[in-house]
């Protein structure tokens, strides 16, 4: 196998693996954006909280990082429910700018709060199996990243089942579709919104835990993930699980190949040019609904 | 009814708007602005350089907030990539001064014009999108431009570039003041022109406006280009002031977000609101920075959250006196109303 | 309304009384305070390194105050450092520098952390003719502006690369190829270009040269390419966070090299803690390590400095802290030599300074930076940072070549 093909294959593997993490980040943001019509600028900050949860549980109690994921998810679920009910709900009907600014305020608070409490020290989660890899011919598949992708697929599957097979999922979709009609049908809107936000934050927490296993953990790490979330949402389409998953994988592949062929300093150029292109050609994204949610 | 009567009735209709239509309250607004301008002109002689520096920073954000208001507040298209134009202005000014040895007063307008031109080009594409999508696309545009700049030799790449050092700091103060005056003037003039009426219609209901025969895109581009021109002016002056610029410093989303917060805080539909918002919020930011080495951003974040929840329509509306009740009651009523309106 | 109106005069009176007490208290003590200004990053991207630099400054201040203060002619001054957080932003740093000079009326300036901030602050210092001792800004650009009032105690950026490559070249088998990857910022690029120049002039072939966005999280594509290119030496020029990403990715993608060299990262305690066994064998260049053997005023020997630092902070100092202490020390010696705190005299005393300290030789060339202090190369051995080059200060031999990843499990 020629070196060029080898590199291309390795990049493909790298791209898909990291795409799994990106997809999980995008899932939560897509849910909130599609259902609540809120762009959560602080989404990356919540991912960061998830990463720290995994870090502290692992460092203080020796719990395996993968086992901490449900805990991180649960903690952020509770946080998300509370936040939505108490704070976000105040502005849910306001203009897009208002909600944007509110979540921007959250981001400032959470990131700087984390900085104050945990300091700027850069941390990492290093387990015994952190360096292991599978060898598929000439291609190396790092073990942790592979498991991350598996978890990402699992979370996507669970979320899809939730949205399509459960009553809660139906209620959420109904509320997203037509809030007033849903209310008339007796659906408790406030509760549904809060649950949606909670679920979205739970996925952010899990995404954070996954990210923490592959990337350095520090308070400001969220900003990167917020951008990634945006792109994944737009690429894949809002409110769609399959969309977030596809968007994440495509974004992972795009940036990895851009970095490989043009240089790592071209990754944003390629990614965001693709983003703008998608927005112009198919604004709803790959899997999004053509109808606009609320302008 | 004879035709002549009908004609007479028709002739009594208001004429089509002249080039600038005055609005109610204009006289008072102009008086306030004029007074502020006079004060601003005199200040550098009275204060020491530290304060002059701070105020110049306030002017910078005043320009950004007022300019953003044109596209975001007045046209209803929330632009989150304004920093792209700051960068264009900064780097064009820098490159022309360093490589072409142009003096600053010549380099700056070139940067502004280039930014306006790129706004026309990008706007033709991006202004077809709406709401969230427009916001994300403009943000993407800014990030692409940032990385491009980091990859070019001409701009000094990631290492940044040095502009020739200027002499007296007061120079920047006056340039920024001029920029701010221009921005406020634009915010004043635009709604009072025919184009302004078209833009207002587009903001309220674009489809209806189109049915009425208003072709939205050229007007949106006009607002976007005006916004770009002003952002680039701020960027060019800022670059000269800083002397050293690099991509992350000028292509920085912080500028845009702060400008948006200030515009919203001050009142997005008003002329002086964004500038007032800039003054208040920037002063607060500086004060907080001095209070605590560590927690100033936390305070600011809490402040933004509180503002957004309790005063979503901005300071201007919050302090409009209601007939027959005191200030405090008016404040409470406004807050209550805001909460009711926005809750689910 | 009435209540608040009458509170104001009382408040003002209280402030005046307290202020008067404070002033008299200071005067009664008979000691004079020398205020120094330092706009240092406490938050933002450089927060970690800024904290280390602050520790260096504080250690110096307390050491000199414990001796009674700085003796300048007939006066003795206790040092008081005024810190402001520049949030790792150069423009904020410049504003704060202006504030320190005009509002707080500091006598002299101690430099911020990071080349961009130092560059911005140097311009302000120059405008006010205020001497500034730059301790943590090594980019050559700072010193190419013709500034007369900024003096840098640390070795310039290009030396970072030269030190590592010289060390590599001294090992056997001599490496022949080098891959260079750098963060896209002023300092890191200067180092990378310095590395490339050195390699070209000394017979090492550069097989990969790329820059990546500052704060990048994913370097898998560059490392895949480096692996395919097969380099003997990998030089990564960036900051702590990126060095962690790089090492992890090298490990998980099984990118092997005989010599891994990083500019910033390995000398901070976080590196070993975060990476565990993957941190072994990594080389780094350093302005200073506790192993160098120098002796000088105030702190005594390098070892004594190290012990004083460890006693106060609980861990060994890395070079960021030492830079800070050296900066303070240089200023102190200049003031002593000048016999007073006149800015012009102190500036001239700084320009004329030439002596050996715990940090090494401090002497400023005509551009204002210290080209007379050699850098050292360290390696992480058994979880500890050990000086391995040059030979006269090496505490141990370099462990070379780095074993392949599969052999390290």
C-alpha cells in the first residue's frame, strides 16, 4: 500500500473517530436549538463541566472514566432542568438575540467560575489503557477514541429511541412543531421544555466526559466545542439525531483532511467555507426539516 | 364627486418623504448629542492619559455598537461576524502604512472602502439567510478570514505586524471621536431617508415588504456595508493605536458580542442608545476589573444575565416615564411586563 | 432619599481620616516604599504561566525585603509590587501599563507574561521613558523596535530551538532528519523558524514544517503526516496545552522519534502529572533549571534559590519563576548601582549591568536583550525534569534514543 493511501486511510479513521465526539457535542445543541429555538452559546461550557466531572471522579475516587459518563450525564441533567425552569424560561419567547445574550452570560459565569474554583491548571485523564491501539493493517485505531465513537453512537441511538418511541419524545416533537396546539392538547410546556434542556445538557455532559479522555481539560476549553456544535448543527440539520451524528462525522473528516492536505492552519477555512456553502444551498442542513421553526 | 375634487383630496396627501424626515424628539436628541460632543472635545485637556485611553476605548465600542445597530437593530439581521471588518480595516490600514508608506489619514479610508466592498460581495450571498443562520454564517465568514490572514505573508501571518508608532495619544482619541460621530450620524440619518423606510419595512415583515414592491437585498446590503465601513474605521484606528496587531487580536468575537450587548442594553431601535450602552457598560467593565483580580468576568456575566432577563428592551425603554406614576413604579411595571411577555 | 444624602459626607470624612492615618502610619515607620508595577496574566490563555511568573516576582520581593529593602544611595526602599490581571490580552496589558505609570505612579515596571503583551507594554514604557525589565517575553521582535527602556533578562526565542537541536546533534547516533510543528503565534513561530535555520545550517534535513492554530485540540493529521515522513527529531513549539495534545497524539498514533523536543510544557509540573508515563524521555529547552551552577547576589547559589522557592511554594521552581526573580534582581541591582531611583540613571545602570547571578550571566546587548546567558536542555527522566545539556551543568546523561511506543507498554 502506497504511503499516500496509508495516510488517507489513517486520516479517515482519525476523522471518523474524532467526529464521534463532535457529534455528541452537536446533539445537545441541536436539540435545544431545534426544539426551544435557543442557541446555547454556553453549550461548550457545559461540555467543560462534564469533562471536569469525569476528571474529578476519576482522580479522587478512581472510577473508570467510561463509568463516570452516566454520572456526568445525570448531574448535568439536573442542572439543565433547574436552569431552564428558573432562568431560561424567563426569556424563552424573546427574540433570538436575547436568548443568545443570556447564554453568553451563562458562558462567562460558568467558564470564569470554573477558573476561580479549579484554576487554570491543565489536567488530563490518563488511564492504563490510554495509549493502547488496535492495528488494522497499516492503520492505527487508538482504543480510547474507538470507544468514544461507540459511546457516541450509543447515545445517538438512545436519543433517537427516546424521541421516536416514547411519549416524552412525542410530546417534545409536538411542542417543537406547534407550541400552542401542544398546550391545547394538555402538554405541560414548561416541563417539556425543561426536560428537553435537561436531556441536551446531559448529552453535553457525556460529550465532555468523552472529550476529557482525549483532550486536555481546562476551564476555557468550552469555546472550541461551542463552535464545533454550531457547525455540526448547521451541517446536519436542527432537531435531528441522525443529522447531528452525520454532521459530526462529516465535520471530523473535513477538518482532518483539511489539516492533512493543506496544513492544520486551514481547518477552519475549509470547515466554515463548507458551512457557508451548506447554508446557502440547503439551509436546513442534511437532515433538517425545510420548514423554519420560528423565523 | 368631480375629478377635480378627488384631485384636490389627493393633493392634500403628504408629499413623498424628502431626503431627511424629522421625527418627534429629534430636537432633544440632537441637543444631547451636541452637548456630549462639546464635552468630548474638551476632555483630553482636562484628564490624564489613563482616562483619555479608557474613554477612547469607550468610543471604540460606541462606534461598534452604533454601527451594529444599523444591521442588527434597525434591519433585524443579527451580524455576528462584524469582527471580520474590524480585521479588514486594521490590516488594510497597517499594510498600506507599512508597505506603501501611506500616511494614516489616507490608509484608513482605504480600509473602510475595502471593508464596504467586501460587505457588498459577501452580503449578496449571506443576506439571503435569515435569523440564526445569518448569524452563524457571518461568524463563519469572520473565522475564515482570521485563518486566511494567519496564512498570508503579506499580513505577517500568525506573528502579526507592526504599524509605525504614533506620537501623541490624543490623536487616537480624536479619530475615534470622529468615528463615533460618524456612526451616530449614520444611525440618525438612515431611518430618516427613503432607504430607511424600506429597511424598517423589511425588518417588520420582509415578505410583506416584498409584496409592496421593495426589493429587500439592495437595502440590506446598504445597511450591511454601512456597518462594515464603520467597523473597519474602528479597526483601522485601533490598529494604529495598538501598534502591534495579529489575527486573534483583531478578528475577535469579543468585539462583536460586547457591541451587541451594549446596543441591546442601550436600546436597539434608538440613535444614541447603543453609544450610551457602550459608555455605561465599558465604564462598569473597567471598574470591575479594578475591583477584583479574578472575578470581574463573573460579575460581568451575571450582569449580562440580569440585564437580559429584566431589561430585554434595553435601558432606553426601561426609563421611559409613564404618565401618572413615579419612576420606581414605572421601573417595576416595565420589568413585570418584560417577564410576562417573554415567559412561556 | 434623605438618609442616603446625609451618608455621603460621613463617608467622605471617614475616608479622609483613614487615609490620613495610613499616611502617618507609613511615615512613622520611617521606611520608604518602592512601588513596582506588573501587569501579569491571572486569567486567560496564559494564566498558568502568569501565575508562575508572579511567584518568581514575589519570591524576589520578599527576599529583598527580608534584607531590609533595596539600598539606593542614602535611602532604603521596601519593595511593593502592584499587580493587575491583563487577562492574557496585549491591549489590556498596554492599558494597565499606562494605568500603572500614570495612576499608580509606580517607580519602575516588571514585565508581563508573554511576548505579545511584552511587545505592547514596551511601547508604552518607551513613551513614558519608564524602565521595564522584561522577564517573560523572548520574541526578537520586541527588541527590534529600537526601544531604549525595555531590557529582557531571558535568552531570545531563537535560542530555544538551537539549544534542543544542539543537544540532539551531540547525541549518538546523530539524528539526520527533523520535523517541526509550531503554534501560530509570535513567539512559537520565531522558535520554529530558528529551528529550521539551525537545521539547515548544521546538516539536518527538515522533512516537515507546519504551523497549527493556537489552542488546537486535534493534531492527528499533522502527526499522521510526520509519521509517514519518518523524522528522527520532532520539535514542537507552542505552549503547555498544545504540548499535552501533541504528546498524547504521538502516543496514540504511535509516532516514533528518537528525540521529542518541546519548547513550553515539559518544565511545568502539569506536564508530568497529566501525561504520566508518556511524558518520559521528552526533551525541552529551558531558560534555567535548578541544576545549573551559578552563584550571585541576594539568592546565593542556584541551589539556594531553588530551596527557598520550594520552601515557600511546595514544588521546585521552573524557569518561568526564575525569569521573574531574575528580572526583579536585575532591577534591584541597577537601582543599587545607580544609587537612586532616577529613571534615567536606573535605565543607564541597567544597560551597563554585567554580572553573574543564580540565574546565570545578566548582561544586555545593544538591542536590550540578554544574549549572554546560554539556555539548557532538560529531559524528563523517571517523572523528574533533569538537566542533560550542556555537559558542564548536566545532572545526568540524556536517555537516547527514545524507545518506540510499542516497547514502552
